[in-house]
C-alpha cells in the first residue's frame, strides 16, 4: 500500500506543474542592446526607472513588451525585455521615467503601497514622455537624458554629485 501512495505522489509531482503553468513557454522577439544615461538636477538619477513604451503593435507577441532599466550610481542604464540587459525589440518607443524615493518607509501592516515618485509623476506616462527613440538592429545608444530645474518631491533628498 505504501508503494502505491509513493507512486501516486510521484505522478502528481511530475504532472501537476504542467497544469498550473509550469514550464510554460512565452513568445519572444529578438532584442538588441539599448543603453543610456540620466541626470536630474545635475546628479546621476541613481535608482530611477526608465521604461520604453512601444508606439506600435509588436508582431509575434501576444502582449506588448515594455523594456525597462534601473539607473546605476553613475547615471547609466541598460534595458531589459526578458532577462538580464538583453535590450529591446526593434521599433519606435516613448521613454518615461519615475524615480522612487529610496528613503521612504511604508506604514506598518498589510501590503505597502509603492514608494512615492520623486518626480511626482511628471514623466511617468506616455502622454508626458521625455522623448521618443527608435531601436534598430545592433547596438543602440540613447542620447543622454538631462533634466534640470525639476521640482523634486518635498522631503526627498537627492544623491550628492560626488557619489
């Protein structure tokens, strides 16, 4: 009897993951490296999130790919579509940016809301995109994004320019 239970357990362990989306394959499009830099009010925008929104339908995928990248301490970013800095599919994009406040501490209990955007949503959606960019086959270097005289969220501290 114990052998039958073990056999059933093994059978369930190997077949059930497929029923719930395990080993699911996704449609992918070829991507090409995309990199750039961001400075806000004279300092690298460390921690800012850059997002590329496709301006047209992407052939070959069920859901649109919106490549994104985090800005590092030097102000550099590389886009990711699927995994690692793999870049973006070719096409026309609108570029948006948000800059979560790293010093924000959520109130206790429950699922915390996302940290506030230091840029107060000014460049967060496609209708207020910073600029457009066309990704082509090969390496893509985005012209530096330099935003000056931007009103920053009250109480939010900017990183120093020397770090």
